[in-house]
């Protein structure tokens, strides 16, 4: 999986990069066929913002988080991406089960 972490008007420190990289395991445990993850960190006054775009087979998921602390923003961002990925995987699994059931029924 490609992983890109960048900052908009902010320097991405090694500590921030390590924190985001440590969170990647949560996503890869759910789906090992992830294509890419791009995270953009930015600061607007006192709001620390993290935007993430996750490329999976068949879809692109996007989430954003705004918190008072950049580490908290990254944590919330990954929570949102994990929830979206779970929902997407359930949707795909339901579709495949429905297709298999219809094939048995009508095939």
C-alpha cells in the first residue's frame, strides 16, 4: 500500500509520521488489499486538521478530523476511516452473498 503524509503550511515531524504510521495497522488488519492512503495535515488558527483519502479496490473513502491537538486529529481521522472501511466491507460482503443466493435460487 502506498502511504503519503504531507503538511499544508506545517512541517511533518518524525514524531507525527511515526504516530500516523503506527495507526496504519488498524486499517491493514481490516483489509489487506488497500491501494493507497494520503493524509494532509494542516493548522488553521488553533484548529489542527487531518484529511485522509483511502483508496480501496472499487472505492475511495475520505474522512477529515479537526481537533485542538494534531495527534488527536490523526486518531479521530483513523477512527473515521476504520468505520467507513468496515461499513464498505460489509456492503460488499452483503452484495456477494445476495448474488450467490440469487444464483442458487434462479440458476
